[in-house]
C-alpha cells in the first residue's frame, strides 16, 4: 500500500475556516467524512458544495450487486460519512440544518446540509472528533474479556440517539448461536462463484485507494471452484498466516457482538443505521476498542430472519459488529479528496 493511499488518515486540521466560504468548509469537513467505514471499503459516496449547500450523494457505480443488490449497505456507508460531517461541524461550532432525501426524484441525493447564521450546533459530538482518525477495522482476534457495563450502556445510548435499536451479545451461549449463523452464511456465500468474483475484485492487490488489501494468492484462490477456508478469514477474522477463525475461535475472539436493527427496511432506516454505526464506532475508538463486521447472515434473507429471532433484535437486522481489544492494525486506504468532492 502506498503512502498516498494512507495520507487521508494523517490529516491535521489546525484551524477550521469557520468564517470561510462553503467550499473551504466543505473541503475540510469532507476530508473527515471519507474516513468513514464502508462495505468492502468501496467508499460509495460523493459530495458537492453548491451555493450554500453541501450535498451527500450515493455513488452507485461503486455498488456490490451480488452481496448488496438493493444498495442497503451502500446507503449505510454513506450514513456513516454523514455522521462524520456532523461531528466536524459540531466540533467547530458550525450551525447545520440537515434534510435527508430532500428530492424524491433524485434517489442518489441522500442528504442536504445548509449552514444558517444561527441555529442548532451539535456540540455534544465534539468529544468524538479525535476518534475519526483513530478508528480502524480490525479483523484479528480480540482479547477475551468482559467489557465494562458502563461502556456497554454508552453504546446503547449512542445508537438510540440515532433512532436505531442495538442488541449487544456478550454471553458465550449467545455468541455461539450467532457464530453458527455466520459459519452457515460463509459456507453459502463462498459456494457462490458470483460472490467470490465480486469479493475478489475488491481485494485485488492492484487496488491502491480502495478495497481490502490482501495477497494475490488469496485473490487467486477466490476465483477457483473449490474455495479453501483460508480465504474466509476475510469475512470472519484472520488468526495469522492466512488461517481463518473457526466457529469456536470466532466465539472466543469476539467478546462482544453488536446487532443494529430497525422495524422498517428502507432508505431512511439504512441512512440512520449508518449514523448509529459510526457513532458507536467512534465511541468505541475513544475508549480503546476496535471492531470488524460479521454481516454475512444479514446478506442472506432466511438467515437474516433467523438472526433477528436468535438475538431478539427488531424485525430487520441491518449490521453486525464484533467489538473488543486487539493488536494494532494499519488503516485502510482512502481515495483522494479530489475524487469525491466537487
């Protein structure tokens, strides 16, 4: 991975142009927005500063038609980027008015930000500002430990503040039941040649500024008919040396599982889920915890229903995380600001 691909993470914003033009504010804020997580690290967002508005748009050209045919995860990713914008403007005391899905005829326009001279300032989000450059996705095993009860309560409160239900699973029995669903979903997905090809296209070593870096050997194995379990480390976690976590190690290497769920399954719910996701992730990073994703059961309709039943979540699980404390890992690459902001 080149140094330029990681340049976004070294941002040092000494002074925000509070009295500057919208274009100046937008450039600084979007530099943080692009640090949000996204499925397969596709970074499926675009931003535009037009007049007195900052627009957040979906980039459907970066969709995942096999694993995410309705762009649910794409919109969730954009919601996480939107939350980062809220944190930036809250930190620097900039009043913001946000309208989501402002034009029914423009489905790619997900949110519009306006900047009135006076109004509501999300100052309470300022404590999360420094966490944006600290957050990482860590697919290594986490320390088997009981996470503090006050931290767990804070996670629930953060998700609830965004209007999303969060079910947190920490008992061994609960995690084991979920791990069974993850294993079944892995087996089904890796048995699908279309899924393997799509995944391989986003982990190819030639991708410099997006995707999930890995070795060319893993990419080659993904495109074969018989996929070895080693490649499944990409979707669960890696024990080192290309060996994937087994069902049992998944349970003990994931001390806390978090399921975000909603009672409706539409664009509004997905955008809110993305904001809840990033709120939780930044709060976790602030407390020294890391996360990675176990969305496989949610990407298969019948397993999604079983996950809701097993976890007693709301009707539609939207995302599942594993949280804990693990070894230091490198950040994922990011596209240059000029590629996403106009």
